[in-house]
């Protein structure tokens, strides 16, 4: 029995409808929108948020891919899941340029990206009478004050992708969209290797910045903060930056 328990724990995590917010909502004939972001900790490239509304029949579909936190999936799994989402779901994407991240800081930029993703999704709905009944957001305290959508309830809590299939789907969509954008930037900035590390603060990326300086798509506030933090920790910047 102990062995079978260990084997079960090693299996890929797949949220079941009965373990998520969706089951309760769909049982009451309510609709949910999930929201998540990708790219907050990167040194370069945009911040991308996505909002996804899964159809109520989604969990009954035998072809539904494994929906979980995008960080727990391989790239091929994310691509397959993203194609499923784009083909069958209402969705919206919000993209924030590095200069806007420098201007608003990462917290403000994340809120803005999520709002853009939500507004983009809501704009695809056939009318105000068809607005979703609730929005579930991963961690961030998003609000829609000042818009015509202010009455839609929003629930925000950490690790929402583990409790909501819709948020997990949003994290997958945002990750694939951002990875594709970084791949498109790679040929224009070949010295930095964006196609590999996607803008994250890997050693290869930091060494490229040290040798070539920053590019148009680097977050200058992040570079300064990283240098200052490592200098304060006694790290030899000459070997990294």
C-alpha cells in the first residue's frame, strides 16, 4: 500500500472538477473567468497576463489536456493545452512593455496586464447580459473600479491555479504567448539568447548583459536592482555582470 501511495504521488497533478471552483459554479449555472500572469521575475521582455473562460463541458471532454500550473508542465504539454484553449475558449491577453514596467514598477504593471487581459476577454462576449458571474485571480488584488464591469465579483488568493482550472488555463496561455514573443525577439537581439532563457536571470543572460550592455527590451529598473542587490551581498559583479 505504501508503494502504491508513492507511485500515485509521482503521477502528474491534474485538478479534477470536483476539486476546483468550477464544479460549484457550473452546478449553479454560473460562469468563471480565471486570470494569471507570466514573466514577473524576468530581466527582459514583456509581462504577459491571460484571462480564460472555460466552457462548462470542458471537464467532460476526453480530449481536454492536463491543466495545471504552467511551471509544472513541459513545453510540448503547454503548447498542446494552449491550442486547445484558443480553439475552444473565450480568452484575452494583456501585454506590458519593459518600459512600462520601469515606469509603473512590477506590481503596478502586473495589475495593468491583468486588467487588459480581462477587458480583452469581456470585449468578445455578446453583450452585458452575458458577463461572467465571477473572476478568479492568482494572488493579485485586481479591481475593475471605474469601468462598466465593476459589479463582477473578483476573488484573489495565492496558488489559485491549484484550485481553479480556469486560472491554470490562463497561466498556460500566458506562458506560451510570452515564450513565443521571446522567440520572435531572439533574431533581433542574437547576442542575448532570448530564445533559450526567455529573459529570465540565468547566468548566461547576465553574462550577455555584462558583455553587450542592455537592449531595448531589457527592464532597466530590474538590471539596476539586481546589480545593487548582488553588490550588497558581496558578489563579484565582474564575474556576472
